[in-house]
């Protein structure tokens, strides 16, 4: 009799334990599902600059230049301070991939009616293994949309990553170089100007210089100085070609 009682108690305990485990798993799945829904609810980041786009374009007082990109673009900060004679808008969103720029291109670029758009990719596209064809098609589509709306595009090459990040993700800089080759080829086929940030900032080993990044990807102010120097002549030439008064 005692054995039967012990067995029943053991079965009950196991049932309770299994129920508890399943309950925790269900809560975990619900939490992950909620996170996934939140992430994909505004996948393109449309809400980030909502309410800051329509007015400028509608009034006819749009910016001279819009920068669109991910964290590298966002971290420029007040880009206009580097080009004080120009009206500049920064439309960077940290963590974004190039195809996401395309989804918000109408709001964050076309609706602003700038003279020039600078499209800046980031090495995150390589870390996320975005297919090269997807990147090329996204760049090409943004170029075509810009030109259909009388906006001159500039494509930027992707900057290298530092040695510490390359050690953690071997082959990352090789992937960046492949993306840059595709950017250059796309620009050549479409007749688009390119600003070569990679050449402007890379050390002799083709990496982001030691000491100029806290994590091997995001850059210190000195890197942005060299980016601005590389961009200046390309930007002036593009603005002149667009007929803008300088």
C-alpha cells in the first residue's frame, strides 16, 4: 500500500514539475513572440522620423542633402556643422540593413525633396550575411527612385572593421571588400558618383585603424573628419551637376 502511495505521489510530483516547465516555456515563447512582433511592427523604422519629413518638402524649403544609413550615419551627429553653407538632414537609424533604407526611402528622402542623397551602407550587412544581390538591388532601386524625383544620388563604400572584430568574425573585411566592389560596379553601370570612405579611413592592412573605434565598427571623431574630407569634393561636384547654387 505504501509503495502505491509513494508511486502516486511521485507521479503527481512529476506531473506538477512537467506542468511548471511547460508553463515557463509557454511564457518564454509568448515573450519572444511579443519581441518579434514589436521588432517587425515597424521593420523599416518609418516611425523614427515620422512628422519630420513632410513639412520641408511641401514648403519648397527642402535640404540640400539627405544622408540615409545606419549607425555610421546616425553617429555623424550634426552633419550640417561640417558643411555650414548647406542645409543637411541626417536620416540614420542604428542597426539597419540597406534593404530597410529602401522601405523608408520615400518618407526619409523623396518627401524631403533634397538636391542630393548620400546612401551609406555599413558592415552590419556583412555580419548579417545579407545576400549580395539583395544589397545591389536595394542600392539600384534607391538610385532609380532618387533620379525619378530629380535627386542626385551618391553611393558610399562601406568602411572596414577593426582587427578585434575581424578576429571574432574572420573574413569580415573580405566580405566588406566584396560589397564595395559591388557598390562600385553598380555605380559605374548607373552612372552614379561614389565617395570611397573605405579608402579614406582604412589602414595599410585594410582595417579600421587601431584606437579609432571602441568596438571595431563604430568610429571616433577622427574617422568622420577623414570621411568628410573624402565626401567634400564629390558632394560639391554632385551639387554643381544638379544645378544647385553653391
